[in-house]
């Protein structure tokens, strides 16, 4: 998804892909983990934000060319003259925010999905 959001997936439908990824990740966490589902979901999003932020910083020119709203939002924020630095600071904040969402999805999925039986 890190590279797909740079230029392949239109900004307006990106949330659909993220929702599908969150549901899939929550299912896998609920199926494989034996506890602390919220924490696992939160940590997955924190790790995920590392490569997404890295990809967006490295391919910044292409990213803003396909995400005009993000470029406009960044122009009105502090550090607007250093957009890559702004992304570096905001990436973990977004990762933590999405971590709360994935953590919640994982917790809910743990109540719905039965865990995988341990191999003997």
C-alpha cells in the first residue's frame, strides 16, 4: 500500500483499500494471536507507518502530484517550507491514530473470529 498510494490509487477511493486492509489485518491478528489483540493491532500500524512514511518522503514529488489535497493541507501547516520534514513528524502521529483504529478492529475481530488451533 505504501507504493500504491504514491501514484496508483486515486486519493478519493484510498479509504476503501485501507478499510479492506484493516479488516484483513484484524482477522489475521484475531486468528493467530492468543491475546492482547488491541496492542497487536496498534503495533502493526506503528510498524506500517515506517515504510509508508518512508515511501512518501522518498517519492515526495510523485506523491503530491497525485494527492493535491495533502499538498494543500501541508502548505497551511507549520514547516510548510520543509514538507518532507513535516511528513516525517506527522507520519508516526497518523500511524498512532490508525493504530487505534486497527487495535479496535482487532479487538472486535477477536470477539467474532475463533483462534486458530495450535499445532501439536
